[in-house]
C-alpha cells in the first residue's frame, strides 16, 4: 500500500523556515499569506500500514518537536511522486 | 585512560577528537557498523554530518550498531561526550533531553563563542569554573526542550553550559550550549572543544574537557 506521512514542526516552536517563506511571498506580490510552516513529506510503500505510527514515532518524526499525519491508501503501491 | 571516537559515514571531526584525546590519554576510532566499544573508558560521538543528516540530524546514526553499545555503556555510567552532530545523535537516542533545531538565522555559522560553565559536576567539566572560549560551526544548533523539561534540567543541575550574553547566535532556549543526563556522565554540546586544544588556533580551552575526563 502506498502511504504518505506529513511531518510538521510542532505548534509553538519557532519555525524560521516558515517565517522566511512568509516574508518572501509578499515580496513577490502575494499578499494575504499568514501562518506559513514548512515540513517534510515521506512517501512509502508498506505491506502493513498498521505499523506506520510506530515508524513515525521511532524514526520518521521526532515526536518531541514534530507532529506527523499519516495518509494511507491514497495511491496504488509503487506510484512515485512526480511519476507520469 | 582510553577514549573511543565513533566514526559514522559523514563524520568529519572524528580525527580532531582523536588527536585531542591523545593529548591526555590513548584514543582509537570506533566503527559505526561494529557493535563493539573495544574496552574504551570514554566514548566521544563527534561532529559532522552522519548519514548525510538525512531525515533529521542524528536520526539515522542513532540506530547504528555501535550506538546500541554506546547506549548500554552510557546507562551503566560510562563517560560519553557528544559534540555538535554527536550532541544531536545523543538527543535522538534519548540519552540526553531535548532536540536541536535549525539556527534562527537559517544560516551555517562558524564563530568563536564564550561559554559559562553553569554546572561543573559532570566528569567532563569537573574543576572547570572559568568561561571557555571554543569555536562553534553548525546550521542546526538551536537547543530546544519544553519549558517544564528546561525547569527540571535547571533544578537538577543538568544545564551544564550556557552561551554568554551576545554569543547565543543560534537562538537556543535559555542560552543553552550543553546539557548532561541526570547522572552527569553523558554531556552533549554544540561548540567544538576538540578544535580548541592548542593556542596555535586561538584557544586551548577545549582541552580542559578532555583533561577533566582523564583526571
């Protein structure tokens, strides 16, 4: 099964990367943008999606500083991001 | 006194740590893929970019075979020093509290910093009271832990090293440059004592940590 894990900095922890993007967008004329946060995306094929939370807790995310969101069963196995 | 310096793929300060340790005792390299500490008395997890810093700094290195032994050694009171990437690895491994986040500036910074020794009871800092002038060089060095954890560390005397005013360039919580575990045998710090062991390069203050451990 194809799964996707979205990893974000925890709310309340200073996210200078998000701030930099938030400042850059108005400089290009994109007004009305707020609360920008930059995280990571991990896509993977897994035989047993029930094990995804443990994978996140132990390796894919650092639960102290990051929140993660698992999206499973989105795509057929083997479908890679950006593949045509 | 025999020091072991871990070498991961991507370590780059392992040789400096080895040479610094050899000024006060014996030292040898420990290969990341060998679950063997070769009978050393102290372990140094050095700076660099272990496993390319992929995923998160230190996240993959903490599962290296040698780290299983380092964890066991640390939990039995063995002396462990994590420098820069080594500090990140020890935090990821849960041997030290907290985490290291990107510098507030999002830039790699290389500069000399002055550190206050807040708590000198760790064997790595025993007898050191004067401020230490040591270089820093990192992109991901902003120490962070939740406030209740920071309060607890402070109360337990685990906030070992602080940047002096004007030296906290990475935005670390409470100006923290280094912390220990509750027992004090494990110390992690972002600045590089192994790069400050000879006046030729501006300061020999870093050597004092190696001397303290060997004493």
